[in-house]
C-alpha cells in the first residue's frame, strides 16, 4: 500500500502576520504656526502631494495648520520648511517619493494644509496632487494643481487657476481671469462689477465650459469647441460666419479679448 504524505502549511503563522499588519495603529500629526503681517501680505504654499484650503478673516496674521493621517511630520518623512521676509511668507510641505508603506494603503494617507489669511492677500498656491479651495480672498490669486479640482467662492481681483486633471468651479468679482483644465469641466461665475483689465482666457482640453457674466459685460469674444456646440444666452454682434462650434463677435460694443476654448465639450455663455 502506498503511504499518503500530508503537508501541513503553517497557516496560523500567516494569519498571525496578517493580523499584526492590519492592526498597526493609524498615525496622525499636526503642525501650526502664525505669522504677523500688515497691509496686503503675500503667501506662497508649495507641496508635492497635499490638499490646500484657504479662508479669510479680519486678522493681521497668516495662520498655517498642517495635519496628516497615517503620516508623521519629521525631517525624513513629511518635511515642512517655512520662512518670512516682512509681509512675504513661504511654506513648503514635502512628502518623500521613496516612502514605502507596507501596512497602509496609499488612499488612507492624507496631508491637509489649512490657511487663514487677512481678507486682502496675494496668494500663490501649488500642489502636485491634491484639491485646492479658496474662499473670501481679495487680491492676486494664483492656484495650480497637477491632479485635483480647484474651487473658489467669494473671490475678488485677479485669478489664474490651472489643473492638469480636474474640474474648476469659481465664483467672484474678477478683473483678470485665466482658467485652464487639461481634463475637466470649467464653471465660472463673474459677479456684478467684474470688468476686463486685460484679456481673459477660459480653456479646457476635455470638458465643458460654462461662463456666467454680468449684464453689461463688454468683450471681444472668441469661442471655439472642437467637438461640441456653443450656446450664447447673451447678445453678441457676430463677425464672420456663424456655426455651431465657433462664435466670434462683440459683446456690449466690444472690449478686451475673451478667449473660450474646449477640445471636447460644450460651451455655454450666460448672464446673471
């Protein structure tokens, strides 16, 4: 009779290892700092992988608060550097690209930068991968993200916003406006009092564009979509031929150049 050989796999050890791995407690950390400023301060935030939220208040300080989930703030982990020269503040938050996490999925790691600034401030915000939101700030605003949405409410002044792969939604009174998304829709509402201090540009590589303007807004309009149609809910004196994918003409007698472009999506221009 042939003998049967039974091989016992040490499953208990494997199960024990899995339990140990998943039971690692979550790590959280935070960092805070206030900067005394006067007049119209300038703030630059630079990060390679974090969300940024900015709000305004009746204050004479810039307050920066960085919080993390499943990440530590340390020189060889989440590294924060800052400097202040008069009314100019710069904060950099860097996550090392060679960090390996055996126990924690990347989706469970998060870094959030929350900022409070005076109501009038000039901002330069950049994140390589994360959402950016700005509320209630008046000034020269520059916002860029490589992969994330951009949102703004109650803005006032000049806005230059760019997302490599995300939608853009902004509301405010604008003098200058440049919005660009490589792959996402754009919705912008220019409130009463908005006027063109220079050319405006609203472009999306692959997404719809919806632009709402005040009744008396004057501009030389140049709108084109590669694969979509254009809906105009404002009076335009057309120049040249009219077709479903291109509209060129003067709004309220004309003015500065207003460019609207999308490679694949519809364009809607309306009034408040």
